[in-house]
C-alpha cells in the first residue's frame, strides 16, 4: 500500500531528500553537496541514489511511496516539469526533471518553484495554519515570495507570480540582479543591506576620517567584510549607524509589503530568514510602515509575523506539494 511520500529539495549548494508519512511527519532524510559544477547528469544520478537511500533508511520499499514532491529554484514549468536555467544550477537548461524522475521511479512527480513550495509549507505546517490567504516572503540573498489562497498556490499565467522582490520602489535606485534598478530586492536583501552599510561606513571615513560605528570591528576592520548579520548584531547594542540601516530597511520592506497587501488583501504575511533573525527589531518598524502606507481596511486585516518552520522549511516545502 502506498502510504508515504518523498520530498526532494534542490539547491545550488545542497541536495536533500526526505521520506514522510501521510501527515507530513518526516521519517528519514539524506543531505549531500550539489557540486553544481559537475552538471545536471551528475546531480540527477546522485538524486536517484539519495531517494533510494532515504526510502531504505525509513525501513520502507519503493512500492510504499505514492508521490514525489520537488522544490527547486526557478524558472520552471510546473505543468511539464521542465527546469529552465536556474542561476545557481549551471547547465540545467530546459532539463525535463519531472520526466527523468518519473522514468526512474515510476511514481508521480510534482515540481514547484522553491518560494511557492515554501509558502505552501508555511500554510500547511507553519505560521499560515488557520488562514485563508497567505503571502510568504523571504529576506535572504534575494527577496522571494509565494502566494497561497484557499490552500492553492497562485502561480499566474506562466508560473511567474510571486516575484515580490522585483517591484520597483526607486526607479533611479541601485541596480538589481534582474537588470532593473531600485527593486525591493536591491534595497532589502542581505547583500543589499551589506552594500548600504559598506557605503555608509565609507562615507563616514571620507567625511570624518574615522567610522563612528561598531560595524567595522565586527567585520575585522575590513569594509568589504561587513554583512547584514553584522548590521543586526550592532543594532542590538544601540549602534547609531546600524539602527539607521535597520530603520531604512524596514521602511522599504514595509513599503513593498503595503503595496502587496493593497493588491492581495492577505490574512497574514510571513517573513523568513533575515526577518526571523532580526525579530521585532525589524518587524515592529515594518508593521508601522505597513499600517501607514496600506489602505486602512487591508492594513487592519493583515497580520505580519515571522515564518515558523526554520531549518525544516526546505524539507517540508517538498513534502507539502504531495501530502
């Protein structure tokens, strides 16, 4: 009897496979480096081995697996299961991932963009339980997002919905990896926060000959080593520059979220990664900005909270697709 599911999480640096029961309880997992430079054929063969290893370590046989869910960075086509050149997976150009997995295991496979899959996992297993309309946003290397309405991922006309980080706030702002300028991602992602901190420190050094901030000490006195985590760490000690950077980040994030709240009217917005690490240091001013910028009725209806699944998110994102 097929009573279990397999989840596959594909990233540029790691691959993970898990086996779960029908409630989403994870029974076993395997993680290995992607070694993306070896190309897609190497990764596929490794995934085949990992799936078999994970099923065996759960004391199961393949015949007990009813479905495979795959969470992978896009762009991809959820209907055909073809992956189109993810930035962190060189050589994965028009790769028929769904067909390859189904041919190998003879089990139905569902493939989803990792941000959408993460949103669905939070909806089913995390902070989104009990809500009808959820917006999930991650603040990490980029600003990604997923929209879940009444239990269903909103994908848009060609699987491109949820690009929340590429709304343009400042048309003449800093360049973004997407080729535009002034996107939310170019202002509030981890690298963007670090860049703004580095620029501010350099300006202090130019204007005053000394940097009035703890950020340099935390980065071993090298401007280029300053990271977003240093900004949060210094802000917690009351560092003036770090607090200004956090306030500025919260302003832009709140502005971007208010735009989305006005359009989608969600019950809840869940923020991941940097927002979880920062807690109310970042969340409180974000909530304040949303309440100021969003329409009153949409602002009243929405709750803004940290995502809950943490390190388990990647595993449960793949599982949420097929449980």
